[in-house]
């Protein structure tokens, strides 16, 4: 079941998402010594990361993973880990041993295999995700063969937006996360959200129940 949280502005949506994430993290750490979280890339979550970094949380007890990564050289400005480090990990001084990046500089196939070894026996407490205008999440695009891959981490080829090669957590891995949260905003998402509410055949509708955080621009057509 999808649960919708709608806010008047992108700023309020980002802040509310950070508040929600912080509470889930604290609840998780009351039950276990480590909280495992997957994070999204792109531009949308940057403001949320800013608010999250200001929370009073024991950051040493969190292990961070990526929902997906683009096959680009280490340090490339378009890599997701570069954006997350800038807006979150550097702010909370996260130890390197708790940050699990995807080595996509090795190519999609080898990187997926290496990341699958890291993810072995890991169940995500929180899968924090984004969504594209076509209803993709992480790097799971409509019609792409990666959607049918049953491994925990999958190589992605022929992505409809550059770079064409990527690595993504699989549908199965996201389905098994204890909590799934999506932050998505802007008028460009209206059609996808309408389809989601109508149980459309989109990748993001295949991963299970989601707590949605959206702005009115994204949801106004519904």
C-alpha cells in the first residue's frame, strides 16, 4: 500500500522526508546495533540530505549503501557517491568503513558482482529512493532486462539516459527492505504518479509498499 505525504513546496517535502528518515533510523537503532540504508542519487535528495545531516543521530552506527551508480570514473561529478558525499557524508563525518560505494569504474558486470558480495546477508532497514518521469527507480528502467534479474545487485545496460551502463540494487533487494521511502518532486512527475495510483506497470510499482513524499506540483493532477 502506498502512503502519500504531500507538501506545498519542494523545501517542505525535503524537510519532512529528513524528519521521517531520522525517526526511522532512531527506531531501527533501538532494535539493532546497526542501521543499513540505501540512498538515491540525482539532484532531488540534496536538500533532504542537508536537513538530515543536522539531526542528532549516532552516525557511527549507520552503514550506507547506494540504490544505484553510474559507470563513470571515480570522482566524476555525475556519480551519485560524489553528490552524497558532498551533501551528507562529509557533513556528518561518516567513517569510510561505513560507506559502501559501488565500484562502477570497473564496468557494470564486475561492479555488480563485487557489490553483490558486499550486500550478501544484508537486509536494508531503509531503502530511500527517487523516481524518474518514466517511473524508474534506482536504475531500474521500464522494459529493461535488469528488472527481471533475480540477483541482489544487477548490471544495467542500454539505459535510456546517459550513461547507458549502470549498476542497481535489484527489484528483489528493494522488495525485501523493511521500509521504502520515495522523494520525488515537480510537474514532470504528474503522469507517473497518476499511473502509480492506477496500479500502472511501472518499475517503482513493483517494489512494494512505499511512503511517498511529494510536492503539490507533482501531485496536482491527482
